């Protein structure tokens, strides 16, 4: 019994000593890790700026099959939030500030541990992206004990960052490179009424602007009792690759034509039917330039005359609002063309007059006018009295 008593006292003293040691340690931490990601900066930024992707790369989420993610209505951009509940505890994160394509500032809480999180993205010389992930905050008492027993905060948190960055690289490498472009050929696009917002945008920011505007159009349609009649689309009125600018209308097709009040930033319009060359892009939007190039080559090779009064139309058949995986995106691109005129050969038709037709009756207009020939009118012969008691006979014809 004395041995058990001594063992118990030893364990108690050890626990007290550990508690005192942990309590006297600084609870602050600052951890930073970097990795070069094999994807363009815009692609990496869009991926990190959407909380729906975090369950696919954050190591504590990937390694915990019991974890449950909860997303707010807004999952990307300033004010976006998400929550998780797993075997190791509960947490949440919010995006505080973004600098488009360059940095993302977040605030994270996890079972009493709070941290300011910063993502910084920079281009490399070979078209890749250097991502730096930094966390700075204060640990809870239990987390201080955990890190003290596992090599310190830099090792514990740093390992999480390293694994997560590797997952980002692997996921994006697959999602970005899995795509297909198919030129479908000449089609007819039917007319469609729609609501829209029109403005000039940097071409590189069209996707970002679409993710902002489309929810507004959907809310407007629901508020005003309208029904969407298809997928959102973007009309490119101009497409200036030299300056990287495009005048666009981001549109939502609706079930009927309407008029909007004066001063509204959402307007109504109608897309008239037109002939087009259609191309389908399956995969990440970053391959749009390849799709446009293949469409242009097809138009030139087939000697099709393009309609240059506007640039093209893109239907977001499956967008980031529908799926989170870039490889599953579907974009239909329509380049307007001049309708092909097929000459119709017609044979001239001539009308013939009957003997009873008069000059006052209407005539069918002929391609080539022919001289009109009137029948010859002969003076009728004087009637001859019939012989008495002789049956009447048919008069001999004059012709």
C-alpha cells in the first residue's frame, strides 16, 4: 500500500510541476511556413478565398473523418465564415480583409486558442505561386500543455501548416490540369429575356465579379416574383486583350420581359436569337483563353464570317456557385457569326389567258415581261334562216 501511495504522490507532484511549468510559459505563438504551389496565382487565390475548399486541404480536417463543417451563406471574400466540430474540438474562422490576388487576412478561434492568420501570395519566375501562411495568437491552457508535450508550438502548428500546404499543391495540380475543350460547331441561340448589371471589368477579375453580381441578380428576381429561366451568363460587348479590359453584362435569364425603375443598378434586357459557333470548356476557368483560341481557329478554318458588333457570350452552366471542384466546372462559349445566306433559285412563271379573260382582270407579275397577244376577233356572220321542217345542224367551226 505504501508503494501505491508513493506512486500516487509522485504522479500528483509531477502533474503539479507540469502545471506550474506550463502556466509560467508564454502562451503567445507565431508560426510561419511557405511553399511553392504549381498553379497560377489567381487560381491559388480563388481557392484559398473560398472556405468550402478548406475541408479538402486543412490537415486536421482531412485526417478526422468525424469532422463536420458548417458554412454561412457567404463563403468567400470579406465577412465569409465557416465552423467545424471534430474529434479535437470546435472552431471557426472569418475572413477579415482581402487584397485581390495578393493576400487574405483571417481570424481563427479553436477551443480557446485565438489566432490572426495571414496568407500571402507571390508569383515565381516559372509561373508558379509562392504561398506564405502565418499564424500569430494566444494558446489556451490545454493547448499549451499539448504543445509542451509534443515539441512546442512551432513544431505542432508548423506541421499542420506543412501538411496543409502540400494538400493545396496536390489538389490544385489535379483540379487545374483536369480539363477539356470541345468546339461543338455552328448552332442557333434562341432569344432570352434577362436582368443584368453592365460595367467595364479587368478580364482577370470577371470570375470574381460574377461571383459577386450573380447572387444580387438572384435575390432581385426572388424579391420581385421572377423565375430564373436558365443558368447565368456573361455578355462580352468588348474584349480588349491588349489592355486587359472588357465591357460586360452579367445576366440572369428570367421567365418574362420586364422593365425596371429609373435609377436601378439592375436593368432588364432581351438577348435576341443569333447564329453562333459554340465551344464547351469542361474544367477550370483559367483555360478560357485556350477555348477562345480554338474557337477562333475553327471560325477561320471554316471560312465563317464573324459578327463583330459584339464579342461573345459565356453561359456558366456549372459555376463555383454550383460546385467547388474546378475540374467539374462547365462553361459554354458562343461566338456570334453572320447568318449564312443561301440563294434560292426560282423558275419564271407565265400566265395564259383564256378567251373570256378581259384586259381589266389582274395579271400575275412576271420576272420578264412578254408582249401580250390578244385573240383575233372576227366579225360574226349574218344568221341564215333554217330551212322549213329541216332539223337544226351544228354550225361549222371557223377555226
